[in-house]
């Protein structure tokens, strides 16, 4: 039996209020603009889904040990809110840490047991629109599970590649993977798992996508401040973002579990978004104007910047 404490009751009540106010904001902001000119997408990050094999109390600190146990209902709440919006959200993107580490080093284990991979998929299968998954550091476990095994599991379970592009209504939505470069390779001289890097093959693939000069949105798990600026002489992610800033509309990251606005520090607008692990209202609701080739962060006024949380919307 689940026991509701005053703290958890207040949390549930606040989430319900915020969801209700988000719907009000949505109706006020977009209902009059619906039409073929606009479409809508959403982002969530750091969902950290677990399973019955998860060992309780294995996180860092009280808050992390508490929040990891409610990742399923919080992602479900975010999903149900996103599903309820009208005009409808047409695409959803998960910016890494879809689930929380691996319960086994045995590949076959994941096909003999219901694990956190299956739990994450079951939740996101409940979205009414397509969901596109990016890799986070907890979607790897390189000390125990090979990178190749993670890629095999993502392909088998989610039909997801290590990095990908969706071409949709004239826009490109690109999931980059900052765990494929040398800083993530334990045998490399510059190994540093706290710094992301892409590797030459992915960087060249990314530039080939940008050279098409379509309006582009980029999703990458580590914030740009924690991604190697260059990897091969002067070639790297940061110079590419600046070189093609005229067609990159937005860069969104997760990982830090807080809302941070880096503005145009790296060329295109760069946001770090909070985690549904801590707040079921940690989602980005985006409007795309296909005529102006721009996008708008509709619920930005709900965000409590530099925190885990989004505040209720108050009509003026």
C-alpha cells in the first residue's frame, strides 16, 4: 500500500495545479494560431526509469534516492499532460537518460526479463504521437556493459540508432550522441567521462545534415559547456554550431536536471532542461512556424530557472 505523506500530497496537488494551468496557457497561447502554418512538438529529459531489479538506496543523497522511486509516475504524468493538449503535439523527443543504468551485463537477460528498458518503452508507447530517443550517460554503463551492447539493445528494443535525424515538415530534428568520441574512450589519452565528444564520423555526418541548410533543432544530452569544443584540430561541435547558426534554431540538452538558459553563448539559442525525475511538469512545449522558419518555447514562463521546477502559470 502506498502511504501519502503531507509532502507527497502537496507535491501531487502542485503537479495537478501546474498541469491544469499549463492547459490554460496552451489554450490561450496557441488555439487561435492552429493551422497548417504551425505545428507543435515537446521535449522531456532525464526520465531515469527503473525496474524491479533496481537496488534501493544506491543513489547519491536523500533527494536522489527519493526521486528515483517516482520516475515512472512522473513521466506518466508528463505524458498524459502532453497527450491532452489541443492543438495536438505531433512529435516528442527524449533528451537522454531514458532509463537508469543496466541491471545485467548479459544481453539475453533483457529478453528473458521485464526490465527498465521495457518499462520505459511501455510508458512512451502511451504517447499519442511518435517518440524519438536520444542517448544519455545512464543509457550507457561502460564500466560494466560495452557500448556496442547498449547500441544493440537500443536497436532491438526501441529501433533507435546512436544518433539520428528526423526530417519533418521542412525542419530537421537531430539527436547527437556525445558519448562516441575519445573523451569517452577509456583507452584514449584524453579520456574524461565528464566531457562529451562526438568522434569524427558523427561530426562529419552532422555537418552533412547542416549543409542542407534546412531549419534545424539539435538535441544532445550533455550541455555544450561540458562538450569538447574541438576534437580534430579546429574541427568540432562548437565551430559547427557557429558556422551554421543561421539555420540552427535551437540546441537543447539535459543531464544537469535544472533549467538553464545559455542564450547565444555557443551561437544558436541553447537551453538545458530540467528532469521529469524531479518534476512531472519539466517539459518543453514548442511551436514551429513553418512560414517564418522559427520556433517558440511556449511554456517558458512556467520555468523556475536554475532549479528543478516549473512554476504554475498565472494569467495576467
